[in-house]
C-alpha cells in the first residue's frame, strides 16, 4: 500500500521508497525516511488530500501527495 492511500490514524512500516524522479527519492531519504521505519498518517489536508502529515519515528513531517506516493508501506493491524 502507498502512504498516500492510508487512512488517517493508520500505522505501518516503510517497505520501499521508489519514485520516478530520483530527486524526490533522494529528498525523502535525506529527511530521514528509510525502509523498516515506523510511520503513521497523522493528518490529510482538506484540499485534494494535500499536504499529508506523517509521524516518522516520533517526528511530524508534511509531504506533498507525489512524495507520499513514492513510499510503500506495510500496514500494521
């Protein structure tokens, strides 16, 4: 499942980071996203679902929708 498809409050672990644009992938890794990190969807913006606010290892990070689509997540029950 993609991070952009998760429901508010859902939690999971990052399975992969893959974007068509290598700059987006590099940016996400520089921010601190890495495989097997814990992630939770904290908030979804009111206008077209952007920005997306995620909690990454206890840090809140706002992402654009195209950035959230580059992150594959394994959802935890």
